[in-house]
C-alpha cells in the first residue's frame, strides 16, 4: 500500500547552517493518525510546515524527499507542488482567531476553498459546508456563516476550522496542536470531534502535539522528537507500555497524573538531555562536511 505521506531523511537548516530538522524519516498510512510529540522547539511544527510547503523563508530544506501519495514533491515545480498540496492536504492550525481573516465573514472563507480547489459552484459549496457544520455540531449554521471570527467563541472558531479542513476531502490533514488555545473542557470535545470525523472520512492525520495524553487518545503511531531528530517511533500502545528510548521514558514520567494532583512535577533528567545533546552535536559534525 502506498503511504499517504512518506518523508525520507529530511534535513533543513537556518542561514548559519544550523540544522533544525535532522534526517527525519516517517510515513503516514492512509487513514492513520500519526502523532509527532516532543517539547517546544523539537521540530514538530517545522515538519508539518515542510509538508505543506510553508516553511519560514529563513529555513531551507537541504536534503531528503517528501512523497505525497507516491508523488515526489521535490520533483515538481512550484506551481504544480502548490496545486498538489492544495488539493490533497489541509491544515487545522493552533490558533483559530489568527488563522481566520478578521475582515471577512465565515461563510465566504469556507466557500472559497471549495470553489478554488474543487471548482464547485458557490451554491454547491454552501450546501456542503452547512452539512459539515452539522457534523462538527454547530447547530445555528446560518448565523455562524454570516458571523465574523471575533463574534464566535474559541471553541466555535476551532470547529469552523475543523470543518474547513475536512471540506475538500483531503487525503492528509496536518493538525498543529489544534487544542492548545482552548480550555480543558473544550479540548476534550474538539479531540473527540476530530477523532470521529477522521474515522468517518478515513482521512490520514499528522497530529502535532506536546501532550502525551492527547497522543494516547487519538493516535495509532507516534514519532518522538528532540531537537529536530526522531529519537523513537512506535505504535501508540507499545510506546506507553514499553518505551525504548530514555528520553521517551523521561517524557512519560514527566507527564502530570490527574489521579495524583498533588504530586510534584518531575522534569526530564538532565543526564538524559546531556546525552542526547552530545549525540546530536556529534551527528551534526559528521554531517556538515558533506553538506556544505
């Protein structure tokens, strides 16, 4: 079976040649939820941006391949790459307020994507998004579509963006910490909603998160990252039952337990971080001479 997304030894650098992604390899199978988990700065979001072709201008991919349903994105010209990514992928961003255009009503923002990507008429697109708003449990779709983003709650805005992501039936959705800006109660609702829509539509999801609790709830496979490097990859169940890497074990141990709310927080052991840092520094030294 051809992977929905396959990344092979992807490295990206800053202008000073400092690597921010270090030979990252992973695959997302059709209909699979693959989690990318790690601390802030681990490179999770950077991988998602590389896939979507929206890396910051200061970051440059210098080696590796990215294949979307078997098509090598690196072999396409810019126009063809944008067309392929636009038709087959979508994004659920972290902050719904900044992701939506504050000067436009919700309806036109959702309809435009279907008209431009699928070539639908405005009327057909309007009917489709009303159906999707029902799926994300927004009852008063007429009011919502006529609203501006600031007139909706954070949870409502995120539901709109989830509906927009699934609207064009993409093969792959990059979900970039989609519950971070929401309160705990709404987070649970949004996670259940994404999981249900993923099952109903059979869409593959690359789920970026720093929350191991979210990983346990929604993903089938997990890639654990540190400083742009994949340090462990496993089925979600196996990862929690028998983590192999010391850093993964330290992350799991550092996770607060709701069953023991008064327990002291346990930071990642400094010796584990020191070992990883030394390993990465040695790998970078070996990598640089053959990569300019």
